[in-house]
C-alpha cells in the first residue's frame, strides 16, 4: 500500500484546475456501448476508477484510442459478449462500482447485460434495486446467482412504460435512461435523479439521436429510437474536487483560485461553505478564496439555533462533500450538526479526527456535532488510514492543517477519485510526499 507523508501547518498559494468529473465519466463511458459509431470524449480524469472502467470496456471489445491528455475515442462496433460470462469479467466487474452502468446499454443494444456485485467505497449499504426494478419494468427478465453474487437481465425487446423510482438514484437513473432510449415507445421516469452529471448524460444521448425531454427535472420523458450515432462530449469539472479545494484553502488559511469551475453547475456548494463563514468569491468562471487569517465563523439559523448541514438529492447538498464540511468545521468559530442521511458508515472516520484533537461528538451513525477550535488549538499530526475516497481527502486536508508530520496509508483509495493529487498540491506549496 502507498502512503502520503505530509508536513502540515504551511499556507498554500496559487491556482488549481479541477479535473474532469469522476461521477460523470463513469456514466458517459458506459454510454459509448449504445452505438457502433465513433464517439469522442474530452476532459476524462486520469484516476483509478475511470481507468479501470476504460480497461473493462477494452476487454469487452470497445476500440479505444487516446488522442491527447484526457481525450479518447471509443468505438463499440465489435463487442465481445462472451467476456461477460468469463471468470475474468467477474473479477474485473467487482473491482468498480461504476461497472453496474454497463448493464443498461448492453441490455438495450444486445438484449442482455450481466454484472457481478460491484465494489466501491465501504460507506454503508448501496442497493442495486432501483437499477434492476427499472429494467424489469422495461420488460427485462432478471436473474441472480446468489452463490457467485452475479446479476443478469435479458430481453428480446424493451418496451416503454411509466415508472416511479423508489429513490432518486443517480446511477440507477442513468442505467434506466440508457436502456429506455432504445426501447419501443415512451418511457416516463418520475423521481429521476437530476444532478448535473445526469443532465450531461441526457444531453449527450440527445446529440446521439435520443429523444429525452425534461432534462434537469425529476421527470424524464423518453421516446425510444431505433439506433444512436456517435458524438463528441466534454466532461464538466468535478464539483467534489472543487469543494475539496475550498475546504483546503480555509483549513490552511491559504489564498487559492480554483479555475474554470462551471459556476452554473455547482448548486448549493458555494453557499454551504459560506454558511461556515468561508469567503467564496466568483471571479468570471473561477472561485477565489482569500486567506482566512482571522478564521471563519459558522452561522446560526435565523432563530439562533445551531446550524445543521445535511445531504439531499440534487439540487440539495451532495453527500460526497459532507466529509469535507465536517473537517473544515473543526477549526471554525462555533458549532454545527452534520447529518449524513444516505450512508450509515460514512461518518466513522471521525475517530481519526478526534485522535488529532478535534472536538466531535458522534451522535449516531448518521449525525455528528462539531465544536470548532477557531484555530486556538491546532490539530495534531498522526498516522491514519484512508477508509474511502472522500474521507481520505478529508484526512489529507486535516493533515495539511495540522502541526507536525502525518502519514496517511491506503492512499489507493484517494487515487481512485483524485488525479495526481500530490503533484498538484506540491505545485501550490504543500509539503507532501508519496511513499511506496
């Protein structure tokens, strides 16, 4: 396992460019399976999870060519369906949660889609019911091998229908949309996810010849078409990384500019950090964070009660940034209640912050109260292990603000979602080394 060695307590300064969006990339790359024509995709992040999916697509027979940094062409005109039933696929598919989104496109175009139970962050239960219930409603037959934990769906013809999703699952909505675009007739998906990344997928599919209306709302109406053509697509910047850099600037009292952030797609992210007292300035399409030399103060609700920050489906606050918010609050003036509704194991990393001297009360698996130090007491350096992508980066931010030298092990988790993070942080003044 790799380790980051971090010398904390240094102010950073400069500009940092966010990578392409990880969560968008996992959807968009699966969509290339819907057409035999050439598709070109730009701003693909060079991270472990995305590279695993590209490798899986290549083994499936997709012709992939890298044309420049972050830009690739894909052509799925000779798909090897036998790979789906191989032992190699069972291993490859388990290594990546995003692999679940190959099922919808394969079912729509080839009449069958298989997947082993996918992996991903250990942050609590992450059910696949929404995916398969939607595909069943489109006419697919579902089977599950409990011994191998292997899922399959098959259909001669998919037929449009009305469905009300039990949860506004982003990946579930993406899978169903990708199946429905080639189904016969009209499909209505109510309580659909409407995140910017899902909107990007729908816009790309429409350019390929799909007929999707209601994009950006929680009701999508899809008129099925016979086939799709190729297109060109550019990923949005990663909103989770943008939020991570806002938190990093505040915790290290650094002056940072985050460039080309696509402000219109950030939703509540800037305003949520402002509630912690952080100055987030819009400069063109950049975010400017001044050095918070006097600290930052958490707001209260208008009746004077303690601020609560919780996650919710878009346009609510994304759950992927609650770990960052929690860490940033440890050095604020005031207190805040963090309510993580979606995943019951995501807050368990706070014991490592408590070891560093943070004042956190873990109320239950979903709620934590943070009493800020107001920089009157710095966090202490320690040795930690990264449990998942977002908690790993939160611990990294804590270590960069802490006094002394910290070590973070299992950094492969961080590499799954952040491109060359140590190199990019060194470029703005961070003292961080990667050790094997």
